[in-house]
C-alpha cells in the first residue's frame, strides 16, 4: 500500500498486524469480496501470534529487551554470549516473572534498581549539576516504559511470580521506591486509572474526559492540562466522595498529601537533589500523562460517544508498542482492561470485523504525543495519511474525506448532548 509505512523497528507482532491490514486494504480497493482468502489470512496470522506467546511452542518468543526482539538479539550477539549469558538469564527470569513472555519486566527492574536508585541516592550524598541533569535525562527516557510496566502491574496485581513469598513481597513494594523517581505519586496511578478512568471510560464524570473540550484547540488543551496539573490531588478524592466511596477518597487524599509532605521535607533537607530526583520527573510525568490521554481519547464519535470502539483508538507504532508494552492497542485495553499486553495484537485481529463494523480508528507511524501535536496544529492531512482504514467504508474514502471525517470526531460536546448521550452517567459508579 502506498500510504502504509513499515518501520524496520516495528515489533514482530505489529508487522504481522500491519501486513494483515495492508492485505485487507488491497483486497478492498480491488473491490473483491474474497471472504475465504481473508479468513485464511486471519487464521494464519492469529495462529502465528498465539505461537509467539505459547511457552510450549517451538516459536515461543519471550520479550527480553524493549529495544530488540529476541530473534534479532540472537542474530546480533556472538553464539558464546547467547549460550552463556542470554539463555541462562532468560531461563532464570522466566521463573521469576508472572508470565513467561515477560522476561522484560525482570530486565527493567534490574535496570531501574541498578541505575535510577543508586544515582538518586548519590545525588543526595554528593550533588553536582552535571549529574543532576544527566539523572533527569535518564529518568525522562525511562518514564514511558516504566509507566506502562506499572500499567501492567496495577491491572494484573503484579508482574512477578506469586510462587515465591519473597518475590511476591518485592513485587508489592518496589513501586514505593521507584514511583517517585519516575514522577508518580504513591498509589495515585492505581486509583486514578483503575478505580476511576476505567469505570468512567472518558464519560462526563471522568476527570480526564475529553468530551467537553474542542480537541484541536490549544487553549482547551491548556485548560485540560492545567486542571489535572494543579487540582488532581483534590479532584480525585472529591470524585470518590461524591460517588459514595469514602474509603477510596480518604486513601487517595492521604497518599497525595503524604507524598507532597515528603517532598517538602526532602526539599528542605536538600533542595537541589530533590528538584532533579523528584520534582522535575513529577512535572514531566503530569505533562506526559495528559498529553497521552488527550491523544488516546481525542476522536470521539458524536453518535455513540460511550462506545469503547468509538471513543478510543489503536496505534501500530514503535514508541507505543515496542517501548511501552503495546500501549497503542488502547481500544483493546478498554474492551478488556485485564488483558495481558502480549494478547492485544491477537485480540485485535480476532475482533477486526467488529472494529470495522463499529467504525473504530487505527493509525500507524505516529504515537499519542504526535497525535496531540498534529491535532493542535490542525494538521488533519497528516493524521489522514497515518490512518489505516479498516472496513470497506473507510477504505473507499479519499484522503480529503478521511481528514474531514477525523475533524468531525474532535468536536466539543455541549452539555445538552452529554445529558442525551450519557443519561445514567452519575449512577454508573454506584452500580458497579
């Protein structure tokens, strides 16, 4: 396909998915209704993806590093290194992690506890501005992958094995060390994301909802960002109190205030180290979370804004899926928040027909950050070129029509429309 870009850095799974969609587009453009060919292609690709995740399969392909697929790593390294270092490490890590595919979780934890933690401690012991700047840049590089590792952690109740009490204890408590270093306040990600965002699903009661904003307007975005930036510590507890969840409200209020109190004490003890180790990552994380969420939920169908298919998107790109544990499959995640990250490409292909029927959106060669940037630039032509059309209706659209379709999905909802489309919004939390 002329407009489909196959980045050499795509994961193996993303290559399979994008090849599958590309074949579907070519068939659609020919006007052919070759259902048997489509079905065989889907069956072949789904089986291949399932074999990558199956420890009993000869094609089992655990993720060891975010940067490289294991097959590429083994082609690159000398055989002696693979045999005496990589293979024993994988065998050991598979016994430690919750899912055998997730050797990368052990890799990341080793990375953070061998770099971030000692670097932060040394800054408090012997601060220099050069070290402070380098430390912050290192953390800025880590935060995306770390946050999506924690995303898996909060949805799966851990990433390490339950078979060892010592490992399980570490799995429960390591976030209290690493979260503040990456810009997270203690437990707020869990309460905001799991107990709040996935309950409300970008509806009118969601504090991070995009419905009331014109999603290609810079001032609307700044208002959206500013509210979260300065008031989430209060808005989230008040949300739980309004919904009758007093315990959750009290817990998140305690953790937010205790976190800020701890930062205040640390700042008084060592202002420079605290700024580079904790405060700058906190500011960066708050910015990143809202820029990402804006991109994830910018396109909302005015006819069915409460549909997960029509209020979230799917990305097939390197930044989201290679480095951030398939975060690009956001629709799949909203359809089943507890779905394991390696299962998203499989689930997507299995439900591809449903995605098409529901007029879901799939993009490639762009991440959530750049979706937000392009929206604020009102560059719908670029977004249209990144769209991977699914279903005959989207396939037949010209590039200009695709751009206009996307523009229509970023319109601000009026309060009257919200009341009409979400008549039971205020009752949702109490019924769950």
